[in-house]
C-alpha cells in the first residue's frame, strides 16, 4: 500500500494519494492545487489514477480536480449538495486573491453509503454536512482510517461562517457520524496533523458536552 499526504496550495490543503502497487492503481483525495506535482508523483509511482475524490467544494480542495482529470482521465466524485459552491468558484477565488480555476460538475456523486476507493482499500462515504452542505468523510474501515476533509481537525472543527456552513449541523455530524467510529480510527483532516477519533472524543474543546 502507498499512502502519501502532502499540503497543496496557499491554504496547505492535505491532498492524499492512496495506491495499490499490485493492482497498479491509485486514488487522489482533495487535489486542490499543485496538480503537476501530484501527477508527477503518480507517474513516478507507476500508478493509474482511477478516482478523484473531493470532500467538499471549497477552492482549496477542488481547485485542481478538473486539471488532474484532464491529465489522467479519472472521474471526479463530489457530493451534489456542494454544486452551488462549485458555481461560486470565481467568488471563492476572490477570498484568496488567486486566479479562478476551471471546474466542472462531477462525474459521480459522493452519496451517503457509496463505496469508493480501491478494490483492496475500499471506503464508505459518510455525509457530514456543516462545514458545507455537501461535506463528506471517507471511512476506510480496513485501514482503520477516515479522511475527514474540513469536518474535524486535531483539536478543532471546520469553520461554519462561509456559504453553506451551519454550526449545529457540523456538531451533529461529528457526534452522530464520526464519533460512532472506533477510538483507534486515524483521522486525516483537510489541514494540519493527523489525530484519532479517541483523541478528539476526549480532548477536542468543541465536542465536550456541557
């Protein structure tokens, strides 16, 4: 198994490559920027990209998806509740003062319960609205790992003050969807260091019931 996560773009979005060397296949999650580097790494590893999975449609997570699709032919997966954000890409670009990346509607919808990923490393889609209405997490049960986008971070949660955000929703999503996972489950968040479900259950200040 190949599992590589590295920050891309001005907001240091965590982009993940998950590969199966025996099958010669890979998926990429949240290619927000630096697509040339991502593609070069896939070529160096000798892996064919089969899926581009986007946890939500903020520019730092989706900005490079279409470019990567054009380089590899891999389909883009995104929850359709975030299509309004995809249509706001020019506005999102002004938030960061960057050029507007070209985007397109996804080829497939990341719907609740859908199985995605690789044959040896499947993931189940968990819809976790709150940061955005279409935010999803990807639970790789065989790997005891969840890729969480911007729903939860080490010691924090995703912001809810942007279009589509809802504080009550994100807290409910985390409590009812993510904290239902085993404590030993690794969390690879959309920004910053990894953590675990158990660590966040115990110490995340946003999740302590009062």
